[in-house]
């Protein structure tokens, strides 16, 4: 896991602690139905947040992401519910189970860049539990006797805004760091095989292991040769196919280029490495997939971004 995943999971753990403490302090001010509603709301949103995060992180292993996210949602919902009674505990458990399961399935189906917005949304909804508790504990006919009361929601909102902005900075730093690390690792892994390549070419190494590509996003430049290497570490065959406007280059008998126009296709047998070179001619975002039956459905899909 990277810094962003740890940031989100740590935020959920800290938020759960805060919600439990606040619930204990305000326990006598809530009716049974209100306690059940708070536990359900909190368990559901924590489960959704963890589910999307882990679903994206462990794409291709839906069972693992579902079990982990449901466990996190159940833990958060039940701890919150303990403050209000057995009915609230049951409500929190069921909401956590449902949220974790739905979040994991959603994370399995979307791209990493799409998941960040959803994670932030569900994290904000989880944070808003504190607002809901503050509203529910306020008597129905109460009045604001002093303007200083307004400082409470304003201060809390400001803290939440700073927290979310800080999380966004971690996201950007994490994405940039991962991209740099992948670039370095790919370069070092192909030193012996690329010494004779032109310095202007772009070297991309894609590994397949446990029914997953090593990266779901490839960034290249238009009108510059791309040296694409597919290293298959699995015990079954894999390939990569990209429909992108390009100029193919003669890659020799051991490499293969799609016979269809503007289709890049590279196949690798188990425990083997294959390479081809092509030159993308148009900017855009193009999907790459493994065409072996069932592999795309298992998560072997990504994006080629040509700029």
C-alpha cells in the first residue's frame, strides 16, 4: 500500500475514535432510533470508503477486497453502535457489511483516477457524521442565544477543508512518486536489452503477475518510437492489445504486431518476455487489454495516454 491508502485508512481509524468518543459524551442526548440512524450512516459510509479504496488497490482479487472492506465497515459501525445499545450495534454491523460489499464491487469496476473522487466523497460523508450527531443532539425547540454558537460549525468545517486539501496533496505526491518509481524500475529492468536502442525511444515494461498488469496507466509522447516489453510472470499465457493510430516498425520474427490496422498486439507465453516497437501518431486516451478469454473481466485492462 502507498501513502494515500494509508492516509485514507488512518483517517477512517481516527474518525471512528472521534465518533465513539463524541457518542459516549452525548450518549444520553440521543433516543434509540437516533442512535440506530447514526450507527447505520457511519458504518455504511466507512464501508463504502474502505471498499472503493481496497477494491481499486486489489483489483482482480474481489474476494480479498470485499472481506477486508466489510470487516472495516462492520468494525466502525459496531463500535459506534455500542454507545447506543444492541439494536444500534446490529444496525451498524449490517450497514458496514452492505457498504463494504458495494464499495469493493464498485472499486473493482472503475479506474484508479475515477476512484479518487469517490473515495473523497465517501470520506467527506463519513466525516459529516459528527455534524449529524451535533444536529440530532440539539433540542427541537432550541434557539441560538449567542452568535458564538456559529463558530462551532464554521471551525469544524474549516478543519475538514484543511484535512481534505492535505489529502489531495498526498494524492498528487503519491501519484507522481509511483510514476517515477515505475519509470526507474522499468529502466533498470531493461538495461541489458535496450542498450542499443535509440535515445529518443520511449521504453515501457509491462509485467503480468497474478492475473494483473503491473500498471494500469502508460504515458507516452506522440510521434516518438515506443519500445513495449511484455514480461509474463504467470503460468498461463497473456497478451496486450491496443487500438491506437500508429506506425509499426519491423520487429523481427519473435515479435508480433496486430494484423488489423492501428492495432498493437503482443503475445507472451508463460514465463517469457516479448518486445515490439511502434510509433503513436495521434494524441488521446486508448484502452489496452488482455484478449485471452476471461482475463479482461478479471481486471487486465488499462489506459495508454498519448500526449
